[in-house]
């Protein structure tokens, strides 16, 4: 079997979907969450983190290119898998398996689209937003802390938008983590599974952590 045939097979597409998702989870979501949490410790610590991150521009650009590639593969494979599943379901003329799936599993396409919209919005808000400068230990640096405050303080609509989209993140991750392990053959779905429970805890825990930052900025 050729590489192209393997990739375009049902299993190949699911493996690409799972792998690209895990790459984004491990190399972007977890580090990004860890960095964002530093906002809660005040401007000096948060701006120091942002300043040191800026010193790693070549590495950051490399990771960003990897993330762009991963999200492209993830979206393409997700569309192909969803269409293939719907085609298979229509042939079976049965909705039983769909009804037995969790809400998070049934809403994966919707939450995925919402997350993509959120990423675009987030980049416009912070990546391509003009930042003020401040002095940190005698060195001029970007005042990222003030930028975050300016985006959320007194703006309830913006806060609701961000927190609302974190619900989509929670839904998506809570199912995606266990689904990835299932794709790799490391997990068999069953009621009361510890992996299923851990997937939900990690997914919703990360979503809640991300949501804390705009809430904290709003109430400061």
C-alpha cells in the first residue's frame, strides 16, 4: 500500500486527525495555558514572561509554523472523517450509535468550528494588536499585562465572548483526548472508564483555567 493510499484510508485520516490534535495540545495549549496563568501574579511577572518569550523568536516562529500546519491538517481531516461517518451512517439507516454518543462527541464539528473562529479573533485581539511599552528592570519591553487589561476591563460583551468560547474548548478537549487514545488503540470506550473521566477533567479544567484570565482582567 502506497503512502498516499494509507493517508487517505479511514484509519490514516483518523491517525492524522488525532496526531495533529495532540501536537497542538502538547506544544501550544499546555504551554499557552501555563504562560497565561502568570497574569494572575501581576504585571512584572507576566511582562517578564512575555519579554523572555520574545527573546525566543526563532523557536516561537518554528512552533507557530508547526501549529499552522497542524491546524490545517486537523481541519481537513476532521471534515473528511465527519463526511465519511455521515455517509456510513446513512447507509446503515440507524441513529442508535449517534444517540448513544455523548454531547461533546456529537458537537465536535460545531465546537471545532467555534474554536477556529476564536483563534482568528484571539490573534486579532492580541497577536496583531499594537502594544504599549513599559520598563521592566531597566529594560524597555512590551506591556502585555496592560494590553490584556485594556481588552477586558469594563467590556462585558468581550468577556462573555471569551468565556463562551471556552465552553467550546471544554467540550472539544473532553472528547478529543479520549478519542485520540482510542484511535491509537490505547483506550476502549466503556461506561465509568477512568480515561474517559480523566479526559473530561483535563478538558474542562484547561477551559476553566483559560476562562479565569479574562474574568480576572475584567474585575481588576
